[in-house]
């Protein structure tokens, strides 16, 4: 297998608010959330509580990770490129992160993490939540003090920017223009918090997360001028 493909671990995370209801936040965190919420554009009559349920999961200080999905390229017996996926899904965030860290520590030192908008979201969110949970960072996430160009992670959104720092492009849009099968079923990112806290749908969230990992892995191939992996060669966890 091409070394550029062999060393890449694709990942995606799904996050929710740290508690199921604003009222369960400590008074200290309510004060901090009110300060954060002052920077948001509010709809008429929208309260700090409303904003918490809508946006808290985006911020590592007020959210938690409930699913981490990963994927790696493999080659089957027929010599065809495939993708093997796996996910970690837990209500107990610390257990989730410890299990994920254990997997990372078994990987080759040349492994590069890849996510869509990973440098702005997934990688720092994972690192912050590990520290909040008292977990020492694995070497693949421990880049404190390094310059941006010294960090080996890959980011498909950054690759698509081609140096244009003001250009944000969603995974959905890139999947559409490259004709990559959609990772979206009956869920999107805005529905995860409700699906977790109101519907107890952790398995459904995990399936959605795996779908995004598949889409990112397929997008990476297109950015390398390669063909998509056939669905029959994708192992979905």
C-alpha cells in the first residue's frame, strides 16, 4: 500500500453538552456560560439556557465526547483498497477517552491523524477533554508549544483551502461535488444533543459518526487523485 495511505488514521467525534439540562450546571459554570453566551448572536427572547442546549456541545469547556469513530485503509486478498472502521461510544467520557488513548498508543509512530476541520475542532477538543478528565495526552495529541507547521496531523478542510485562510467548506459540500455517497442518514450534527439526551440513541449517533469517517477517508482519496473505495470493501463498525 502507498505509504501516504498506510500511515493515516481518519477520525471524527460527536459531542454533546456536559449535562442534559442547563439547570444542572454548577453556579460557577453558569456564570462562565453567561459570559460566553454574550458573544453569540441571539434570536429575540433567546436565553442563556436556550443557547446552552443549542451550542454547549461545540465547546470543550461546556461539552463532552460521546462517540469517537476511526478508520484505516486496508488491502484485501484481491489487492483492492478497502477501509476498516471502528468506534468508541460511552456515556462515561473518561472511559471512552482512556480506551481511545490505548488504541492510539498501539499505533506506529509515523501515524498521522486526519479529520475534516480536525485542526480547529476534533484534535483540540480531544486534547482538552483528556486533560479535563485527568488523562495524560498520548504522543499523537501532545503538541503543546509546537508551531502549526510542526504538527503532522492532516485536515481535509485545510487541504481544500489551498492557503485560503478565509475559506470554510463543509464535508457535506465536498462530498457532493466529488460524488461521494452521503454520510447523512436521518441525522445531522445539530440533532446529536437531542438524540443523546432525549432519545437515548447512542448507537444511532455512533453510526452517524462512522459515516463521517468513511466520507473523510473517501474525500482524502479524491484529493490524491485516486478512485473511491467500493462500498463492498468498507467495513463499518
